[in-house]
């Protein structure tokens, strides 16, 4: 049985980690091949041209699997919904927010971000689907209830 303190700590850690990974994935979705040269020249990693680097997609899949697993093991089956909902809300909010200059925080032309949103949410969905198919563990008993011995 998981204690209340462990559950509270697990929820706190998984929610903070969800926000951190969501913002990291948003930042990585803007990375381009030309940014490597800009970075080596001492510039910003978000300046440059070239083909977008889709590093955010595998990071979203791996991080969301880890978040779902952590929520499951420290809190319980229902807790997988917490990082899923928070991650999706952060991503949807980022895709609809305008800056002071009128630009979108993450534009609709950024296909890496769009694929990251789909892949990340599907990761949580598939993890939850597998939980639904797998029955909850049955507590072990010491007595089988059968008469006689083998």
C-alpha cells in the first residue's frame, strides 16, 4: 500500500516534471539545422535557417512514457490522467498565445511542434489504453483456500 506522503510527493514531482518537459519540448521544436553553426559561433541556438530538427518528438514520447510510469508507480492508476491533462493544456495554451508583437508563441507552420503535440498525447493515450486492458493486481494471499496438500 502506498502511503499518503508518497502519493503527495509523487503528484508534486510528476506535475512539476510535466511542466518542465513541456516547456523544453516547446523550445526544442524551434531548433533548426543552421542553429548549430550559430551556436558554435557564439550566437543563439534559435537563430539560423535550414531544415527543422525534430528532436522534440522523441523527447516527448520518452518523457511522457516516463511521466506516466512514474505517476502509476508512485500514486496509482488514476494518476496517469494528471500529467496527460497538464501536458496537453500547456501545449494547447502555447499554440494559441500571441506575444506582445502579435506573433504566435508557436506558429502553425512549425510542423515539429504539431507532430510533438500529436505524438506526446498519443503516448499518454496508449499508456492508458494498456492500463485499461491490464487488470489491477490482486493482493497475494498465503492460503489458497483449497483443501488438502500437494
